[in-house]
């Protein structure tokens, strides 16, 4: 994934771009991702925030994450599509939801995290590293 990458919400009222390769790309099986996405897991790209630009009206839902720090979940203020997260425990980065990208085909997940919360009916069929919680720093 090189060059400018773009994404948007379902209604198009919120859009974003970034111009950096992801620092990490992962499947997150945590219970917060399950609940907030209505899906068994989320796929997210860790992007340096200084290259990330967002336009449009956002809504923010803040919870205390498993890290113990606040996690700010940003979605479109109109259609409520989840777009990205900011975590107080990871300053300087945003976690972009793969499903919001205009071209998801360039996404290459590298690991599964919070596998301890994975649903038993989700079968991991790849050889990527699996971590019970966060990967070791
Ligand atoms: Zn929208
Ligand atoms: Zn998660």
C-alpha cells in the first residue's frame, strides 16, 4: 500500500486520506470491536496520524479500552459508519477501519489480536501470528 489512500463512510458525508504505509494491519477480535461493529471482528490499519486527514462531521464514542486508556471511536455523524479509532495508549497513530477504505483489496493483515475474545465459530484459516491480547511491544 503506497501513495495516497482514501476512504469514506457509507453516505459519503465523511471522508479521509492518508499517505503512509500502515505500521501494522491486524484482525481485532476484542469484544468492543465485536459490539461496536456488529461483526465478529474488525480489521484495522495503524497509520501515523500526521499523514491522516479527515473531512466531514464526525461522531465520537469514547470508552476505556483493554489497555486501560481511553479509546475514541470516530464514526460519520450522519450514517454512523465506523471510520477510525484513536487510542490514548498509542499517541500519534490512528487505527483506520479496513471496511471504510475505497480500495480494500490492498489490505494485508499481518496478525490476529485479542484472540482470547474470538468467537469459537470464527475459524482462523491463515498462518498469521495470533496474540491473546496486544502483540508484545
Ligand atoms: Zn456517512
Ligand atoms: Zn478491537
